[in-house]
C-alpha cells in the first residue's frame, strides 16, 4: 500500500506544485469601476495586454467588482494606471487565490488509479473521458453523440440523458473557457446525480431529454490544467505564423466570443487576448455545435451555458441594449429561481439580468446566438463562483452542483408551466399535418395563377 502511495505522490505532486508555483507568481486584484471612463480604460487593458487577465471580462454595472490577475512583471504599472485614473482596487491576499494544493487537480495517467470521482476533484481531459466511457457502458440512459474533432484531434461529444421516448430537449453547456474547471465538474456531477438518483433530479428524465456538453474547449482545458493555468482559448495555430509580444506566436481563439452577433467590438488582431476569430463560428467546436443545435432547435425549450468566476445569471442580449422578446417572463423565472436558491442554500445569492447590463462592449455569446437564431424560450448563462477562493476548490463542487440542481428544477417547473404547450407532441403533430396540407395547396394556387 505504501508503495502505491509513494508512486501516486511521485506522479501527482510535481504537477500540482508546479501549478501552485505558477499561480503564486501573479497578483490578483478586485477592481471596481464606477463610470464609463473607468470601464473604457479597463476594457483597453483587457483587449491589449495579455499579462492582465480579466477572469470574466469588464463589468458594465457600476460598482460590481472585477477579479483581475496580473503577471508579476506588470503589477507596478497596473497599479499606477489605476491610481492615476482614480479607479478603486484592493489586492486579494495570496492565500485566497487557490484552495489547498490537494484540492486542485487529481491527475490520472496511470492504469492503477481508480476511476475519477467527479464530486471531489478536478481532472484532466483523458481522465474525464475514462469517467464518461465507464458511465455510458453501465447506464443505458446515457449515450454519447460525436459531433466533431478539435484542432488537436480531441473528440468533441454531446452526452445525452434520455429514457428512450422523445421528450422536450434541455441543453446544458460547459467548459467554453479553458480556465473554467468548475462548469465541467458541475455538469458531470449533475449527470452522476441523475444516474445515482440523488437530489430528486433523476425524475427529470421522465419529462426531458438532456443534451450535455461538459467541455466545449477540451484543447484549451487540457492545456490549462497541464501547462498554463491562465489559458482560456482553444489551441488553433495560425498559418503563416503571427508573432506577438515576447517573441511568442499567436495561438487560439476565444470560443465564448466566436458566436458574435455584432462586429462593432470585434478584435481582428490574433495577438489580442480576446481575439474572437476572423468570422463567427470559425472554429470546429463552435460551428459543429451550431449544426447540432439546429437539428434539435424545434424541440429545445431550455438552453443553459454554465461558466465560472462569478455569481450571476444573464439573459440575452449582450451585443445590443434591446431586450429579448420574452424578457419579462425570463426575469420572473429568475426572480423565483433566486428566491428558491436563497431559501435552500447557504451563500446562494447572485445577481441576474440582461447580459448588456453586466458586461462592457460585449460582442454576443452563445446564449445570444441561440436566442437570435432559434428563439428558444428559456436561455440563460449561469456564472458560478466558489466560496472563499478565486480559483475553484474541489470542496465546492458538490454544494455548487446542488445549487445548480435547484436552479434547473425551478427553471424547468416554471418554464414548462408557460411553454410546455408549444412542445406538446399533439400540437407538433398538428402543425406538421397542417404544413403537409398547406404546401400542396400553395403549390396548386401558384400553378393556377401562372
């Protein structure tokens, strides 16, 4: 037994300690902007300086703090800029950056290691694939739909939870940003809840088919966990090479901005930290997911994208100040969700509202795209944050999965009370029947008129 423990420590600790050492080279700030001038300055830093990492972009809401990680090389200049422009900030103590080392990553690159326990750790891409494959073999209601391969040839798949009968579709997405370890952990743990009949969520499969993408950006996620904790983009390499600062070549695209609905704030420079791609859906990950969403769009009542580093739920749109067509209904649903979470969970408070109210100069995200293209009734982006630390702790996976389960159950209950008639099998069949009748009559009319 001792021998296996020594081997485990030999394999795991160097990687975890290396990550810990890299993080300790940075300083993290909580910065608060109170007017448009301050937000504009911060946004300029956001798009121009890859040594200044905004964990969730620039807030468009006055007085909402932003967590910003700054490389040791630039902390003095960064602080001077903030002071010169009278922007309020505090330095977050280093011990609040990350939790205990053992809670960060549990590496699995040995056949002697047990199957990952997704409720108590963060794992590499290969480890998560092992978990998914084993669960699929053991549970007939869980299947895998392969939709693409990434730039580095990793398989991009959708996990489907279904009893076999066709139900209204609910789509859950995570892992767009390589820095986000939390959303994949929450989604996989949610799948575990359904399979193991926990938290009363297993009954949801009687009424809904769940389509779940735990990690949309496996290349970026794996690179982040193994080599660079600050990496968020995918790993596309440009040809010919584009050289950037510090004689480094440009790599990757921000997938969460590759769905852009407006070009007004698009950055066309590959070296920019927030490079969105030359065109919308330019990447294998986004374009193939878009094609799949198109296939299930008529049956999709709810679309939710989960991200980390914030306590917030946003609704479309971000690229315009115009609210979506069912804005009052979505806000009523979120109000009820907020009350339910506050009632059932500690530290459950969160902000909610339209994306444009919370994020500055936003090009539009996948939630905007889904709402604009398919008019899916309920579309949210849920940002979840760990308690006590900027970066996630394994101890937060279960509490946050419980919170997410409460959010989802309340959302589905309220959404179905409003929108379920639109997804009734009888109504859909009636509409299809009418279409079958109308098209021949229309063709006959045009033939007579000519």
